[in-house]
C-alpha cells in the first residue's frame, strides 16, 4: 500500500500488555460491572475493548460490527461506553475508552493539543452539507463571498468543512481576512433561519441537513462533494468529492501496548463498513430496531445511501494530511505545521490490515452477536446528546407547504 512520508508502522504480532479496564464513562473508579466484564473477557480469551458510544448514523459500521459478530470474530469483547458528544476528547484523555470513530476535521485541533489517538482507516465520505435556497443568487461557492452563513458552532465540523471549501474558492476565512460572516444558531433552528432570510446559507451535518432538504424543498449534495445549491441552481464541484470525512481511531495507549487488538478492531470495522455500503436498507433496520439510533427506518436508509462506506486505510491518511495542510493555511492549526509530519504522527498502518476488505455481500446477519452489549450501553431513545454528525432522532419531516421551492 502506498504511504506518504515515513509512517509509524507496527506489526500486530508484538506482545500485548494488559489493558486498564476499570474506568467507565461516568467516573474513574472501578465497579462490580467492570470487574465482571473483565472476568468474562478473560474467561473467553477475548480482548476487552471499550468502544466510545454516542448515537450517530455515521457510526453505523460500529453497530454492525457488533450485531454481525465482526468484533467477536476478531477475538474482541466490546463494551459500549456512553459518552456525551461534547466530552469525547475528555473521555479519551481520561483513559475511559480504547476505540471509536470521529470526524477527521474536528479532531485535528485536539490532536495538535495532545489528544492521544491514532486514526487507522477511513470509513466513509460525505456527511456534512452546505445549503442555500433555490431562488437565491448563490450559484457557486464563490457567490458566498460577503454572505452570512448559519452554523451550529464556530468550531463545529460543518464550519471547518465550509472554511476549507470557501478558502479553496479564494474567499478569506482567516481572522485577518474574513470575507463571510458565520452566525451561530441552534442546530434545530438553522433551517428556519435560512427560510426566514436571517442567513444566506447554512452548514450542518446529517441528519439535520437531510431533514432541512425534505422540509424546506432544498436540493443539496455533500459539502465535501459539492457546494450546496437549491432546486433552481446547478452543481459546483469541489476537489473534496472522494475525501473521507470520518475515520476509525484507537488510543495511542492501545496502539503501543496491544497493536494486535488495535489491528483486529480496524479489520472488524472495515468489514462492517463494507457491509453497510452493500446493505444500507438492512443496516437501517438493524440499528433502529436495536436502538443504536432512533427514527424513521426508511429515512435512515435514504441518508446512508448518500454516503460512500467503502473503507480505505490510505484514503483516511490522505484525508488527514489534506485537512492538516488546509487547516494550517486558514489558521485553524498553528502556523508552520508540517502536514506530512502531523499526519504521520496521528495515523498508524498495520501490516496485517488491508487497505480495504473484500466485498462480502453474502454475510449472514443471522449470526449477529448479542454478547458485546455492556452495562454502560444507553439506547439511542434515551440519549439526548447531540453530535456534529448524523446524530439525534432521525425522523422524516412532513413537507412544509410554505417553504421556498
């Protein structure tokens, strides 16, 4: 597999040290449930790993890896640790989790500040959108110069993606040269702000973006693929069409102490991601019935079909490097950051992990594993935390007859 620069390479045949199993998402002390989980894992010979959990449609491969038995097949015993989306970095830093997935662009600043993780594979493309009304004068990214863009937060992943697209179009997005205005609204209020003319465009992740499209008659593609355009406009392609937005990661501690388990985790989520790509309808049915996410099954499937869930190790690395380079240029990362060194430090290639798994359309979902659920699992219906991407209840809205066409 091609690699840019000198990468941190490991072989998973190294001796693995014991994992610390005593922490949970709610505190740092050991508990009887944790001890029981560790004992069960030891008895089965499986390696116990703590998977960070926040209800998210993007994380479908994680749930499918559990339900289809891919983790179990790799000798892993998975404990799902529920963490509020706003506190993922803190949970990682406190050694409360071992593995997970996240938006590459959003995690670069925490990585720069010492977040102890290594990305291992790209999982999918396209989950953030930039929307404008069909009857506006916005026909391309360049037309956003001088406009007001509604965002869920100034550090939100959708804002980061938008800044990259705007900068690539020659629009200033730095503190010294800001040629657009970012205005913060609640995620649920952004579509209404656009309809009311309070902003000229909005940037947000799914499912909120797809709900806005349905409710207000907007037609858009992923911001990493196209600039948003309404029903009367054409599509303005950008250079981010095939860039991975989300990637799997392991903690630096796990990579160093048990690279065999880290590689096994990566293979399992690759297999699951490929399965999601080939079975979006069945995926939506499984993850809603099992309450990993809540909402309309058909609408979940519709959203999943707009992503490319074909995983790639090299693709994840390339996306990380590209993000680092462009976020340095626009001042999100420190001036002078070497993008190649940054990516090499934050990524890991395993000798026994392929760039992508072979297609396995014949996988039998009847072998789903129910063993992996843990006492710290919180069903999506009860979890109210909101993430940047694909989280929250996914319910197809009724069409708004007063919406702009």
